């Protein structure tokens, strides 16, 4: 099978764009300016570089793929996405309802996920085009939206915190960020473990993924309700 690199690139970019549009459309009452969403998405792409640098630094001292994948990567990546939203969207006047936290968090997360996806896909492409296509399909269903689902947890927390009492804000945000990191860690742990323990894949597909979507939909519903009481 011969597949042109430009076709592979377009297919690798497509999931991130699609899921960014999907979460953008979930804000049905007062959609954010498209230009600002694109800006946060692109900043999510750019934050991938310092994130990779920090992960690489820790990789010099930590030889365990499990610790790197299930502990270090989730902490560094979620904080990187969070920093983008906290710095470039949170104080913007357009951030004016709880749902906005989820939308901007998803945009930043999908920016990072898109560049990550391109790197994974072209690494697979070096082996074979068919492996690249398989990688695109699997990551489009699980890994790319997964980044948005983890980020949506702390994004919802940011949205709640902005309209909460000042003394409650830090606690709300820290709990949301910690939960997003933990869920990301569990996601990676199950994927890494699935190579050794078969039932880990079953837990991943049958429990974690549906659970993440249920949590996301609940948060979106509550965020929309909070913004339009």
C-alpha cells in the first residue's frame, strides 16, 4: 500500500480538528470566538515543546517506562495545557461562563494532542503506511479525545472557580487539576499494562473510556446549567 505523506499528515491532523470542533459545538448557549479557540489550540501545539523538554529531562533519571508514562507524563502534560488556559484564556472577557473552561481546556489539549498524534503517526509510517493508518484510527478514537477528556476535568474546575467565592477558587482548581492528572495516569497505566496483562485492555475499553465520557457529559451539562440559571 502506497499512501502519500501529505495524505498521512492530513489524516493525522484531522482528529484533533474534529474533536476541537465537537467540544466547541457543545457550548450551545454562548459559543466562544472562533479566533480565540484557534489561538488556544495553536498555543496547545506550542506548549508541546517545553512539555517534551521537561519529560525528556525526567527521562534522564527515570528508567521505568511505567513511571514515566503513568506519573511524569500526565503531570507535566496536564500542567502544560492548564498553563495555556490559565494564562491566555482565563482572564479574557470572553471567559464569562463555566462552560468556557471546558471549551478552552479542550482546545489547548487538542492542540498538544494533534502534534503528538502527528509524531506518533509518522513514526509508524517509517515502518509501513498500513501501520500509520492503523495508528491514526486507534488514536483518533482513544488518545486524541482522551487528552480533551482529561483537560475537561480541570477546565470545568476553572469554569466553576471563576464564578465561586474567592476563598474557594484555589481549592476547586487544585482538585480539578489533580483529578485530570490522575485520570490521565490511569489511562496511560492501563495502556502500558495491556501489553502484559490482557484484562487491563478490557478495563480500559469497557470501564475507563465510558467513564471518562460520562464524566465529561455530566460536567458539560452542569456547566451549562450553572451558566444559565
